[in-house]
């Protein structure tokens, strides 16, 4: 696989913003993939990574709040 394939291309800030906008508009993964010139699998993978990051951040905030309560 060459380094220029979509699987190797990093997500830009603009692509992330467009992803967020398309999700809010209720678009499906295949529709988003077409708009961003990526594969549906790439969209699913990105969403999974973002969900994991959000869950970790939420856990960190919870730990910080509990520490402040003490």
C-alpha cells in the first residue's frame, strides 16, 4: 500500500469539522465517505477512535471532580 492511499492520509481539522457537520445533518457513513473522499470503513474507524477518546476524557473529568470534592 502506498503512503498516498486514503488509509494512510491523516485527518485534517477541516475534515473533522466537515465530519461533525455531516453527522449533525444525519448523513450516513457511506454518504460522509463520499463527501470526504474516504471509505465507509474509514469513517467508522474514525468515529470509533473519537468515541474512545471522548470516553477517556469523560473519565478523566470525573476523576478530577472527585478529587476536588475531597
